[in-house]
């Protein structure tokens, strides 16, 4: 019952793809399943209805059913419709007004407004080089204003001094005045959480909007929201003119539902997704990637980006140099493993990659967890520096010592050695294929990411990153495999099936 | 502003909106005399749309399937069946939170995802128990969120109960240990422990919760006597994931649902009751201190289904 939306849809699609011919009844039956899957994922009913209607209409059209691969066609139609529903392009904040540009945050209680306010402020300060002032208009919840002040100190963004007992509209006026006088680029107003049925508070919100004339009014919505999302979105957009949506708690396990409904109901773009409690847990919302993730096609682009963020340039360069010589020792393997951990561990990686079912299942069944990486690290730690640079030194006696030292068995040590051997071989192959320069070309072309993973021909990704001076490099720690979209490192599966 | 409106009206007012919505959904369906498969599908869908959850919706559908030939069902008859079904599911889980621990104190650990309303619920609960003449003490165990400690402190002062506080960013488990020690020393009746909000799929944070639980049990093997999961009424089917994982990791013993003064709610409680059978202790229906009320299954069920008597009373 708790299988994710993507798994549900994946099952439906697999059945569709597996068939040579499709009748209209087949398509309609599949659409029924899609409908239930969407409803279980908390996509709002009206949105589901119109989605299913439009998709069915296209999918039962004569051309689809007569085509050679009708199943594939239907999947494509659903995919396109999903992307369409989420909005095609990512949209940024529009702050090109006479400063200060006011951003007003609205939403229900507990949707995550205050944290999101701080996250956006941090982003604008660091990436947009804006001078930001934050002000909390929340006079209802105890310590709400203090919360924003504390967050302000954490991220080094100014907050409006608190004046006890002042009412929201007056605070807004004072904040605007302060922002103008002190030359701030952006003023962020964090309003109190309110229920959309609370007319008094809605009036207050309107009054604040009249005073502040916000350039952006962002509705903050919890991604865990159920069917009520529609009511919330409708009521808020009736009261103030929203310019965008921020979805919070996208790092929860309820992906999809609210995200799919929001854009359809309000007609406003989802501008950001909150992905964690830390104050840098905010990502621009990329509709096509989310659609891909929902449909189980993975999110390779996000993965590459995360890899680029978590890779240390020096490490990558060092590895690239070694690889150029065709060398790959245990230290390098360890570096790769640590890399995987820095990127969020196996689970996070698996969730972003297409078609890694066996890993996901192994993780779910508890056969594999991030401890696998820790154990492999322990094995390498138990080797002497000499053994690490020359693994062939490891004879039976040494292996026993290593196994004891790391609390594993000789079999585990052997598996690791085998994996290393295969990876080293792959490295050599890559070198013959034209070395890291060739890889760099693949990575350099942004559209060719899928090609990059496939193009590695079953080998390990090289150790570089796009910003590298040599312009070379692949995706450390991430092997690409032939036709399969993704394979774990050779021999890795043996670690999983314990 | 809320003082003039009795809580019951506020609750029913809220539920009325739900039931009107459900009513609208259903009214549209029953202009036809017979119930064909399409209509049944739509009933099922309408129930799902009210956040009732697929399995509950399926059960109601089955009932309707069985009865369709005997009599032509109008909207009210359908509502009656829906109400009966819901009440049947909810009745066994309506169990209030009682202070029975011996030796004292009874330790109540309050957990939930971020923003579900834990801190406010603790304040309301402290108020409720204080009114019942129990001595209450709070532990500000949310050392993570900025100003969470301050928020609980303000509530503690308002309610007039002592509070154990540590430093922001400090070790929650250590603080909780100290809380139990102090509570036992002064012989307080109830010790309510706040925790930082956490999403149920964050393994590290869930481990921390398990640790807090272990630490609690070190001074008093019985503690925590209650592990209360606070659910946000606006949450959809994910509430079921939350219950499942929190139950597994932290041994949830009961539920409190907050924010029932919005629009669509209650629905997922029905699904939760059916799936987990965990006691539902109370519901939160507003922002003021006395807005935490016992969970009355009949009332909630009839309000959700929009059966006539409730409509008259709320009118």
C-alpha cells in the first residue's frame, strides 16, 4: 500500500510496454490504475479527473493503437502530460522592481514558512548577491519572531528588530521603511500561519499585501498535504494574487501528490522545493526532472549536480592524473566509496537513478544499507599502506589478518579485491578509449548526460568535475554500464546479496 | 475571537465543511435511481477525495453494492451508511489519555513530523491536565529548531507549569534524562516531553528518537508511558506512512490530530484507525489553549458523513 507513486505507475507501464497490441479497453484499464495511483499519492481529485480524461483521449487515438509500440506511446503520452501538468520550465523569482523588492510568504500553520523564508534569504544573499532584510509578521505563535531572528543570525541575514505588541500591518510598514532607508534589495515578509477559513486573518494578509505591494507572493505548501491542498490553494489565490508556490518537505516520502495538484489548481509555477531542515535545503523546482522521478526514469541531472557539489576538486584532479597513467589502487577505491557516502549514501543515489531495482529492493529488504560502504571502508583501513597501493601483495595470510582487523570475513575481502580488480580493468579500458579527455567531452555537453553514463561502456566514471581546468572527468563513484542505464560497480551486487 | 463560539460548534463548523463537501460529491452522484458500476466507482473516488483512504472507501463501496437492489438509495441513506461505517471503525480507538502511572511521573513523549503542531499540542495537553488537578512538568526536548524552546517556555508560563530547558543545539536525550530525574524528585504527576519534528524517512533522526526512548527507560523502566504521535489533519495518505514508521521506531501508543478547524480532515483518521487500531486520544480544533478536546467517534463520524442531526445542531 505504501509503494511510491513511481512504483505504482512503473507497474502499470511495464504491463503496457510488454504487449504487442493494445485495445482501447486495455488503455482504459491502465488509465484506471493510473487514476488510483494518483489518488493514493494525494493528487487532488479534480486534477486527476482532467488529467486522466486528456491522457485517455490522446492515448486511444487511432495512431497510438496502430503504432508498432503502442505501450511505449502511451507511456510517452502520460509522461508528457505529467510534465505539462507540472509546468514545462523552471521559473525563478522575479525581483526586477525598484528596490526593495518585497517577497511575502503565506500559508497554513506548520507548512514551513519561517524556515523557507530563511532558506530563500540565504539563497538570494549567497547566489543572487542581494542585500536581504527579513521581517516576521507572526504575532500569534509564541516566539515566532524570535525564531526568524535566530535563523537570521545563523545565515547572516539582517532581521527587523522586534517591537513587542506591534500589529502585522504596522510591522510591514516599519519593515518597508527600514528596507528603503537602509538600502536593502529584498525585503522578505514572513506572515503568520493561517487557516484559509479564518476570514479575519485573511483580511489581515490582504491589508499587509496592500501596504507592502509584494513583487512575489509565495504560497508555502507542505508536500505531505492531502486532498485539502486544492481548498488551500484556491482560497489563498482568491484572497491575494499569488506569484508562485514553494513546496516544503519534498524530502519526505510522499512525493508527487501536492506538487502535481498545485500548479494545476493555481496556475502558478512551483518555484522552489524545500528538501531538508538545513538552511541550504532549497532547490529550484525542475518540473521535467520531477516528472521523470515520478515515472521512475530517475533524475540523472540532479545526481550529476549533486556529485559536482560534493566532489573535492583536489581529489578529483589527483584521481584524474592517476587514471591517465592507468593506475587505480585501493586508496582510489576508498575515495570513490567515500564519495558515494558524501552524496547521501546508497539510498539517496538509488532514488535518483533509473532502473536500479535490485539495489532498491536489497535496501528495502535490509540486505544492504549504507553499512556496506562502511564495511568496505573498514576492510581497506585494515590494510597496510603498502597493500593499499599494491593490492596484489595480499596473500591468504594477509587476507586473514585484514578480515580480522575489519571484523569481516575473508570472503568479504575477496569480494572487495575482485571489485577493485574489475574497476581497475575498466579504468585501463577507458584509457585506451581516449582517456579522460574523451570523458570530459561527454560530460561537457550538457544534453549528453545520458550518453555519458552509457558511453562509459561498463567502466568506472573518471574522477573529474566540470570545473576542472583540464575540462575532463566523469562522475566519480558512478559507473556507467553498457545498455543498462546504471549498474553498481562490478562485483558490488555480491555485497548486497548477503 | 474564539471565546464566543463554543468548541463544539467550531468543530462541527469545520466538519460541516467537510461533510458539505462530501455531501456535494455524493449529491451529484445520486440523481440517478440505480447504482451502476460507474456510480459506485465515483462514490469510492469521492470517499478517497475526502482523504478516507482507499481501503475504507472500498469497504463502503462493498456495502453499497450489497444494498443497491433492495431500495433506491437517496443521499441521506448513503450518508447514513457512510456514517455507520466510519463510526464502527472509529469507536474502538477512542481512548482518552489517562494519568495512571505508578510510580509517578507518567512520562508522555510527544513526537511527529515538522510543523504538525507538537509544541502547541503539548501546551494544550498541559493545560487540560492541569485543569484536572494533575501536576505537570514540561521538557523542552526540541533543541533543534530555532526558538522552539522559547515557544514552549512562553506556553509553560501561560499555563503555569515548570519547564526543563537546555541549550539550543544541545543533546536532547541528555536533557530528557535530566527531566525525568527532576520530575521524579519533585514527584510531579505528568512529565510531557517535546521533541524536534522529524520526517519519518530520515533514519538518523529516527534513531535519535529511539535513543530518547531508551534514555527515558533507564530511570524508569515503564517510561515513556505514552508515546503520542501528533498528526496534521491536512496531511493526506502519508499520515499512514508516518504512523507506521513512528510506531516501529518509537513505539507510538496513541494519536492526536491537530488543525481540525480547517477544511478537509478526519478522513485519514478513519483509514488510520482501520489499519493500525491505535488509540486516538484527542483532537485539536483551534489555536487557543483550551482547544484540545477528547475524541468522540460518534460525533466525528456523523459530522464527516453529514447526517442530519448534526446539521440541525450546527445550524
